[in-house]
C-alpha cells in the first residue's frame, strides 16, 4: 500500500458535513427564554457551506478554502504543526496541494452536531472517507474522524477550530512493515556492598 502524507486526505474532512445526518442535531443547554437558532436550520446553513467547500477542495483552491475559516481560526492537522490564522491555513492547504493532488472523491458523515446555548457556536463530530491517486499513480483509500468548532461571524458560519486524524495506526517513526525496536531490558538494581 502506498504511504501518502496523512494530512491531505484528512484535511478534506475539515469544515465539511455529510449530506445525510445519522443522528438529529441537538441544541446544547438551550432554554425556552434563550433566542437560540433552531439546530436544524443551523445544520442546513452549514451543509450549504459544505457544498462550496467541497467544490474548492476538489479544485485544489487553497485561497477559497481559507475563506471558510475565521480570521483567527486554528487548524490542528496530524503530523504537521498547527496553523493559526486564515493566512497560515491558506498556506497549509497550498503546500499540501503542491505535494499531493486534490482528492478524486470523499464522503463525510456527521455523527453529532450541537448548537451552544449562546447560538453563535456549533460543535460537529464526524467521520470521513477519502479516495484518490498518489503522485506515484497508486490508488489510496482512507477513513478518519474530525471535530470542528463553528462560529457565527456576522450571520455567517465559519470554521473556528479544526482537528482531524485518520483511523490507521500511527507508526511513531517506524517505517511501514518494519517491526518496532525492542525496548532495552531493564537492569536490576544492585545494592552497593556494605562496608
């Protein structure tokens, strides 16, 4: 199996929701007095944003992808340093597209979407699958999960915090197929001879 940078297939999942929901969206901590937007309408708004995000992703358009994030967003990609701010997130996408082509397809499933009592924050947990072709011409298929914190900025939902990772085991610096080095055997402590 080809070993691709884990971040590109995973980044496809960021900021996107599935077209179908496996569980109904819920409002977290909402009371009758609070003017919290209806969770279903928030979900519909976010799904519309997802459609535009998907098109930009498939086109490999880093500049457009960055517009889906807040000015001070933070992305926490696996195997790479955090990207803080919209400009850094755009550079993150651009560097990935320079290394690995945009994916050929992917699916996303929202497992949970909740709207905070304040009505200006939404939390999404989801899973994704991604498929494409490596720069070497080999097909790949990956599954992973993500957590996105959405923020309503002047009436528009934006990605504020974004973290994702794949389901495949991390190799912690060990090349694929190689056995990890055995730990050194612990040496028993010996007492110093009494004098």
